C-alpha cells in the first residue's frame, strides 16, 4: 500500500490539485469498504486527511458553491 504524499499535490495547479484530491478520496472510500481491518483504518485516516485538505484549499469557494469551477478561477 503506497502512502499518501502531500508534497506532490501541493505543487499542482488548482485544477489538478482538485482532481488528485478527488482521486484519493475515492481510493479511501474503496479502502473503507475492504474486509481487512488495517486497510479500513488507513482508508478512514486517508479520507479524513483528504477532506481536511479540501476544506483548507477550497473551503472559501466551496461554501459559495463554486468548488467545481476551480479551474475557471485558476485560469482567470
């Protein structure tokens, strides 16, 4: 199981960063659904971490309903 590395995601532009967070969130959801206790535990931790990062980076615009238009804001 490969560990989550935030350093690579921080270097990305807003559109790619949003996509990577979504990818890792989906991965965490699949891990939580696993039958293995260690995988479920890591999945819960990963999901919590990804959701915290999302709030940190996109929280201000997601409160207004613009989180899906991050690429438009980043390109402007």
